[in-house]
C-alpha cells in the first residue's frame, strides 16, 4: 500500500522530484534536533538544496528554471518539512516569492530577470522583510517605521525589520519602507553591505532554525531602479500555500512516527503493541481525518489556482481557508500523536516535542486565523 504522503503525486516526473527531495529531507531530519537546540541556521541544508536545483524550482523556464506549478511546490514543501520544518518554511518564502513574481510580474522585467539569473547561476535567494516591532504583521496594513529618503540616484533606507527569515544567507532582500515626502509605502530591493547588520534576536519556541533575526538598515543606499514599482497582476496570493504545506509536512512526520511507535511499542502488561488497542486506533483515525481533510483542501486550492489563471483573485477565501484548516489540523495531529505516545513524547530524544513547538508557529504566519474568518464572513455577508 502507498504512503499517505504520496497521495497527491500525479505523474512520473513529480515522483522523481519527490524521491529526490525525500533523500534530502532525510539528511535534514538528522540535523534538525541540533539546529533546534542551538537555534543555528542550517547552511549545509541550503547548500544541498542549491546543488539539487531546488532554489530554481519556480523560476520561469525562459530564465533557466523549472517553472513548477503551485501543486508541485506544495507537494515538495510538505516533504521537506517532513524532514525539517524550519528549512522548509525558510526556503518556502524564497521559492514562493519567485512563483509570485513569475505570475504577477510585479517587478520591472529587467530586475526580475537579473534575480532569476542570480538564482540559477549563483544560488541567490530572496525574501521580503516587512514585519516590524512597531507595526506588527504587514498583512494587517500597518505603516512601516522604516523610512526611505530620496537622494541623487536612489534612496537611503533606515529601520529595523523583525522576523527576517533567511537573514543569515540572503545577499539581497526586499524591504517595505515609508517615503515621507510622497506619504507612501514602497518595496525596495536592498543588497547587503556594511550598512546592513543582523541582530541575532531569533530565540523562539519553535522554527528555531529559520534564522528569522532582526535586520537593521543604517542609512543604506539603494539605487532608483531598486524601487519596485507597481503590484502587477493580482494572483490572489496563492504562493502563500507554501505555509500550510510546511505545517502539514510536520504533521505527516508526527503521524508516521506515532504509527510506527504504536505498531512496535508493547508495554509489558499488554499482549500486543499499542496499535492493537481500540482507543489507540480511534486516535489514529482522528489523526487521519484531520490530515485527509486538510490535505484535500490544500491540493484543491492549489489545483484551482493553477488551473484558473483569470480567477485567482477570487480564490482568496479558498486559499485562506486551506491555510486556516491546515495549520489548525496540523497542530491537532501533533497533539494527538503525543497523547498516543504518552509521557515519552515529552522527551527531547523523540522528535515529537520539536514538531509540537514548530507546528505552533503556523498560527503566526499569514493569513492569520482572524483574518481568514473575517474574509469568509465578508463573503457570506456580501451574498445576495
Ligand atoms: C516562523 C516565522 C517566520 C516569519 N517570517 C517572516 C518573514 O520572512 N518576513 C516577514 O515580514 N514576516 C515574517 N514573519 C512575521 C509574520 O508575518 C507576522 O508579522 C508576525 O508573526 C506578527 O504577526 P501578529 O499578527 O502576531 O502581529 P500583530 O499584527 O502585532 O498582532 C498582535 C496581536 O494583535 C492582534 N491584532 C492586531 N491587529 C488586529 C486587528 N486589526 N484586529 C484584531 N486583532 C488584531 C493579532 O491577532 C495578534 O494576536 C514570520 C513569523 C513567523 C512566526
């Protein structure tokens, strides 16, 4: 019988990619506990992802990439997270944003082509640093305190960004900044130089290997052409499905771990292993229900986004729902897995306590639960 994680593989090409990523993820899993303990950034995982061609997964074919679909991205991100949630979430921002740039063409074409070439040739990565301590989640529309002041040929940017995932490895990134003289907010591409520093503040409950430190911009210059104008085509934000894919990957790892545990662990007062107990089978059934519902919504949303190019902005409620269900069900699956294992699940010797901490971070990635519910409510109330 096939594995649950393989359920949405559609063809030989996807299977080949999946097995390639499984091999990488198995190595990441071996290193995950150490990086989690130390809160260190897994540079070696990213070197392996680059060597495997993963960093160019979503780059358009015309610029030398694989031009993966959203369905393909989601499938591979689940598998990476199965090995290490932190690495998956971190690389997910990169490949997700490249997919977003590919479909929206929101950057000037030359800038996008230059980025793609740097990804393909040098393994460059990209992320957007938009969160700040004073303005909260950018998805709620807070005005950045980071400011961009115009000068000859470009802008000087000063500010401090929080939650800057991938900061230890990025040589360039996008920041949101307020331009006082225009009373507007814009995105700027910034190349790392001596005016950019990292404050190693990332010491969190979970997702400790994402390198999401604070990035401090001290009057850093960026050229006029690095002001990224326009929003391009509205793509509904489908690329954000890399987030639920990540948390479901963690839940799948917890599910597989506990099924193996239940089939092999027999306390000496029982005749057979835990898996033979009806109560344990009920719990396993609950995990399956949570996972299968969440994954069917996730892949359905990804498939619709891939197929309905002209309808993408209208898919926002479905995309948000997929994220809401996936992250909450993933939390529940890990919780059930720990209840099945019992007290041993608290030990750092088993991976479950890390899954439990990592999966919790999904609540604080966009779109947040209250925003999804608000969107669904607005849709309902608009109906005639
Ligand atoms: C692992 C991880 C990686 C991340 N990586 C990145 C990254 O690479 N780049 C990046 O820019 N950001 C990143 N983020 C940050 C993320 O996108 C959010 O900015 C961050 O989690 C803070 O969001 P918040 O909703 O808690 O903050 P806030 O907006 O400050 O909200 C604080 C609290 O107030 C409530 N609240 C705020 N406004 C309202 C309102 N209008 N109505 C009702 N309730 C409200 C919220 O529900 C929340 O409970 C990352 C976060 C995590 C956890």
